[in-house]
C-alpha cells in the first residue's frame, strides 16, 4: 500500500493575533469571543477524534469538547499549561467514555490490513501510513490494540495531535517524565513488533 501523505492540521496564528489564553479570558466578559477559539481549534480536534474513534463520534464529541471547555473556561489555569493541550485533555476524557468504539475501529483496521486491503483513514492513520506492508500494518494495529489506555493516549496525542511531551503531560495531568518513559517503552515495543521498522517519527520531544 502506498503511504498517504501526512497533512498537519495544526494552525499558526497570524502575527499580532490575540493569544489563546487572552482570548479565553476575554470570553469571561464577552462569551461570544469563545467562538474564536472554536474557529482556531475545532477542525484539528474533530480530526483527532475521528482518527481515534469514527466520524459519527467525532461529529458528536467535537462539539461536546468545546461545550465543556466553554462551561469550564473560568477554571482554566494558564500556570498549568496552554489552551490547546487543555482542549486535547478534554477530548481524551471523552474518548475514555467511548473505548468500545475505539476498540472496534482498531479491530476492523487490523482485519482489513491482514487481508491486504487499503486501510480506512482511521485514528492511527499517521502512524500506520508510515508502514508500507499490509502484514506490518496488521502487526502494528494489533500492538496498538494491546496497549493500555494510558499508553495509547500518550502515543496518539504525540503522533496524531503533534503535542510535545510537556503538552501531553498537561493534557493528561501526568508528570513530564512519565510521558517520556511511556513513549520510549511504546516505541521500543512497536519497533520490536515490526522487526526494527520505526513507524513513529511524529510528535515533538518538547
């Protein structure tokens, strides 16, 4: 299978644009300003949810991410991180409530890869697209399916969300060192499962 090109959905604000944190603070007084944060991040949050779950779930949960963020915006603490990883943390909490959907998606992709069929654009698309052979895709998907929920969240926030180690730590509320150790362990496991092939080059070491 030919690897699909990777397209980053992370947007860069134009010079002079108000920061996410200041925009969130402005929404305390003028709630309509929160819509600007929605415009900045809805597309990538929706895409992340679609890759982890499916499009129907993404349609439902992406809106819920921003509704939850709007309701909790006064509790946001800029000392604990930026708005973007905070949104991914909310998304991760919602994904935790839909693990069955994610498990079904992984199982379907594993069967498809084992049969040598073109993989559906799915939740680990950026990772699987780096592996050409269908049998390697099947092994990789099996390994992803076998990961603990915590390890999978760390891996896919890094590989799909393109969050740095620090941002993943903030999103999940875990120590920075835990992120690094989990990623190192998972990467070693995936390389071993694929006979030395490294399917993971995404994410920043931050």
